[in-house]
């Protein structure tokens, strides 16, 4: 008998989970195309994800800040 495909771990969804793109790195769930986004599966790590993205964006903006050269 063939191995059973992993199912979406969102509540009562019985759809097959997508490989790679359906894996959530914040809650370790496996989700179908409909529930793969953090907002769609009500991820417990959503706030951590937002905070991490905000910090990463702030660091990028700081690195790209234009420096004023005086006396030119």
C-alpha cells in the first residue's frame, strides 16, 4: 500500500498538504494551498513573524540611509 499523503493540519480541512510551501516555520504545521499563509491558518507565531519582519526592514532602511556630506 502506498504511503498516505500528509493532510492539512488546519482544523477540519482534509485537503492534502503542499510540500515545502505548505510548511509553516512558526507553528510547524503542514497546510494546503488555501491555508498556507500565516493569516489563513491563524498561526500562533503571527506576531513573532510581524516583529521579525519589522526588525529586518528597519535594519535594511538604516543600512540604506543617505548620508549628508557638508561643505561640498
